[in-house]
C-alpha cells in the first residue's frame, strides 16, 4: 500500500492553517469574486464556441467517416495542445502563485494570460486569411488542391447566406441531439475540478499546480495515440477508436473510487488515466464536419455540441461537494456514469452512420447517381445530397 507524501503528515496542521488564511485573503468579497469570475468565464465560453466552430470549418474533414487525413491530423494536433496548455498552465500558475501583490492570484492569472491571448489573437487577424482559398500563404496550385478535396468531401462549400431550411433540418435531425448529449455528458467534471481532486491527495496549492505537468503530457500522448491508432485501423473505424479510449477513463475513475484512501500514488495514476477521454472527444468533434453537410446546418450542429458542453459545466459543480473531500465519491461516481453513457453514445453514432450510409448508397443506386461533381460544390445538407 502506498503512503502519503512525506510532507503530508508532518506539515498537515501548518498547511491547513495556511490554506484557511489563503481563503480569507483571496475571498475577502465572495459575492463580488463569484460574479466577476462567472462573467469572465461566460465570455470565455462564448469566444471558445465561436473560435472552435471557425476552426472546424478551416480544417474541414475531406471525406466521410473513415481513416484519418491531413485535415483531421491538424485538428488533432490543435487539440493536443490542450494538454500542452494544461502543463504550461501549471507552470504559469506556480509562478503566479509566488507573486506577492495587492490582487488575488486568480486576478493576476486572468490579466497575464488574457493579455498574451489577446496579443496572439490580434496577430492572427493580420496573418491568417478568412478561408484557405484566400489565404496568402497558399500558392495557386495549393488553392486548387483545397477546392478539389471538397469534391470528395461532399459536405458543401462555404456560404455567406443563412439558410433557414438548413437550420430547421439541423434541429430536426436526431444526430444533432446526439452530439449535444455528447458535449453535455463529456464535459465538466474532470476538466473543471482536476486541481481540486489532486489537491485532495495531500498536495499544497503550488504543488498541485506543478502536478498539471504530467497530466498535460499524458493528455498529449492519449490524443497522439488516438490519431495513430485511427490511421492504422481500417476505414470507418473512428467511432471504434472513440470507444476504445473511453475504457482507460472508465477504469481510472473506478480505480480512483475504489482504491484505499491512503493509496495516494495509485489514486493519482488512476486520476491521470481519466484524461484518455479527450482523445475520444477530439475524434468525436471531427465526426460532425465529416458527416454534416450544408454550411448553415454544419454551424448549428457544431454549436450544439458546445452548447451541451456549457450545460455540462453548469451541472458538474453540484456533484463535487466540499463535504466529500478528498475522495469526492459523488463527483467521481458521476464521472463514471457519464463516461459509460459517452461510450454508449459513440456506439449509437456508429450504428447511425452505418444506417445513414447504407440508405444513401441504396438511394444513389436507384437514381443511377455517379457524378460527384454535380453536388460537390453545392450547399446541400447531408440529407439532401445523394452521395
């Protein structure tokens, strides 16, 4: 059986006293802090949803649900940097924790990180074009190659007119609500309360920040492994890869819940394993752009998964109770249930895609449809497009 870190038993009274003092200093005006933090996070959520939908369009998946391609590889690399961000965020948090100023630590983090992100966003506005076909970094031949890829994609081209018929179809499509459920169930607990759970294992606030380094590295490895495995498996295996990477998350949550309270190392390893769900979620995001046609419909469906994620963020705090620290039985238990449901969602999506593809193949055969060029560049939804 593992033992607690050496400092845990010897310095526990002093640490508890220091943490109580920190709480008094950092939350001298609780209502004000909660309101400001809530407003800031809600604005960040809005920006994240818009940016993610824009990025999904820029790195459109060129083909139906199948083996990985350069566009999805770029998307996986982009989301792998979430893990890099977790690790760097730990280092930044550790450094900011040593600032001795008149403001609370979280205010310094918002100011410093916010300033860097704002500067980076302004630089992107001047360096990246509105679409791959107009980006000045691409040559003429590369632009033609991008347009040619859209023919195989069969999910339409960029449209600047809102199609209300597509929006209505998006809300009536059962797959939209499956993706909404995926966002709601797969987001919230672990992403928002990882530092709380790790700190409950006996680490100080600053040590908890440093523990984000291995956590971020593991997330990067999981996403890279998901991309590699998807590339090696036969065509139409992405949903299978999603289900496979949900297994370590479920096992990690179960191990964390059932391990002895003083098995700190074992419980920490189990908690790190729960990060494998991020590989599944990233691949799940790529399923939207590769299986949804029509510009307006695609934007609605892409937004719905993040709307679900916002709902998950609202619900998840109610499962992590201070009275249950450091085990957080209800929170980890809700994580297990959510992960099992997420596994089932990927299974449902797999059968849904198989059903939809067979139905389209049958309809195309009856119509004698053979010319992909006739629909490749039309703003048709996946239900309107016979291919």
